[in-house]
DNA sequence: GGCGATTACGTGACATGTCACCTAAGCTAG
DNA sequence: CTAGCTTAGGTGACATGTCACGTAATCGCC
C-alpha cells in the first residue's frame, strides 16, 4: 500500500510539553463553560447578554460614563466593528447612547444612559454571585495570588504581541 | 431634590474582595483577547474558525474519531444545539460527517472525515505556535503548576455546580 | 495650502450561538 | 402491554461577531 503522504507539519518551537498541555486544557475548559454560564445567568436573571454586561461595565467605570468606540474596544479587548455593531444594538434598547464627539468629527462617543446604569446596578450582584459560586468557591484561596500573577503576566504578553491595541491607560511594565 | 430610589441590590455573599477582583479582571481580560487571537490566526492561516478547531480536536482524540452530539457537547462544554448547528455547517465543508447511530435511533454520530483530520493536522502546529507565543511565553514557568491546579479545581467546581452536563469520562474527585 | 497617509468607524454579507419548541425514540412503572 | 416520563437532537427566529470595504476627518510633510 503506497503512502505518499507528506508528514504532518509541526510547530516551529515544538509541541507543548506535558505540563503546558495540562495547563492549557484546564484553561480552555474553564473559559468555555464560564462564558456559557455567565451569559445564561445574565439572560435569565437580568435580560441582558454577557456582551451587554461587558460594555456596561467598561462604561460604568469611565469618566462621565463615556468612551469612544476605539477606546471601548481596546478596553474590553474587542474588535472595533464588534463594538460598533453591538452598541448600535444596545442603543436601540436604551442602554447606551451614541453621538459624535465635540473635539473630533470622526469619533463616536458611547455614553451610558441612566437606564443602562440602572440595568448594570441590577445585574451586577447576580453576576458576582455566579462568579463567586462557580469560580471562586472552587478556587483554593492560597492559589488566588499565583493565578492572578500568572494571568497578569500572560495578559501583558498578549498586549505586547497580539493584534488588538492596548487599553488607553495601559502602562507597559519594564521588560 | 427628592430621591425615592431603591438602593441598588447587593450580592448575596457580598462583593468580591480586592484580591478576587484583581484575579477576575486578569482572567476576563486574558480570555477575551486570547479567543479573538486564536480565532483570527486559525481563519487567516488555516481557513477554519476556532469553533471548527474545537470540534476537530475533540473528535481527533475520540475512539474512531466519532462521538454523539450530546457527548461532543459535554466534552467541549457547549450546548447541544450549538453542536447540532455547527456540525451541520462543518459537514457541508467536508470536515465531519453525521449519521444515525446503529444502537439508538435517536442518536446522531459525528465522525471526523479524512479531510477533517487532515485539516486538523495542518492547523494544529500554527495554533500551538500562537498559544505558545501569546500565552506560555508570557507565563513564568514556575507559575504553570499553580495556574493548572487553580484552573483544574475551578473546572471541577463548574462541573459540579454549572448547568452543562459533565464530560462522559468525568470522574468526580473526592470532596 | 495641498496632498498623501493615517485614523475613526459604519456597513453588509455571512459565520456563529441561544432559547424555546418540536418530534421521535427509549425507558420504566403499573 | 401501555402510558407517562425522559432523552436525543433538529429547527427557526433572532442575537452576536468577523472581515473586507467604504467614506469622511485629521495629521504632518513639503
């Protein structure tokens, strides 16, 4: 039986070692299920999606509850057109309002409405309860610090090497 | 000025403390950007989406490259209808094939095609390179273990308390 | 001032994901 | 054996996200 098959390509720097594979598998599994559970709880209890909540949260801590599309995208970690589409949808539901900036005619500013702020205030406790229940109740307290440090350094690396722009208030750590 | 406002509700068990908030923020930020970067690299380099890759990966390690919809959903951490929709789409692209089980007429089995396996083999190295570049190159090696342990215990908790069923090969750890 | 390059973001076609509902098959108790 | 309950998953309406492209505004150099 003739097998004129090219060998399968390999990663430039080799496959992940056993410990890395295990870490990666745990990470992938957690994020898939957490995303589903968070979205589901918000839809069921607050009538909003997780993406809604992410936008409201980012605006909720912004100066004047206002941000431009680009700033919002970088803050959350979204692509700009994703923001554009989504805030349009949110504005039809009265959660945010959109309007041109007074200082730059290209810029669109997204502003949290009173209704949006109220929706956020109503949604946040249930969301936090779920996060505590599913994530932190399963996390040994002594691992919170190492987990944080691990993810923060990973995040810094993603900012450095990834394709999306950094948040505007990002200060690169010394390398 | 009259303020007849109900006080904003609070979480049943209180807000997250400072260390938890910091951990959570790091986690949320990492997963949003990692998902985007992974999807983008797969689309650009391999012509497939991250969800495609997740399905192919799960089938790639299954007995005979075959799983039922329900098993696949639980393995990945997806809702069943998500699997149903997505494998239908993948099958039109020749990556998987779907057919009734011989043992239970209700069951649909999803099978990795030769084309699907080939696509997976072609895509995996680039994906691993990206994961290494963005995630592991930013992770201090001595934190791999604690990160893994943290996420594995969180995952076990999500399985226990979340709404999606566990993977079929899930063995509950002693509590 | 003018021009070219860059920036901001809206748009549309299409890919993807959720919920509620439905039909069919399988299981179990009476 | 039958009926009621549970399981499996397909379906559709609609929500969400990506990429490529387009227009308009701004910036900086000559």
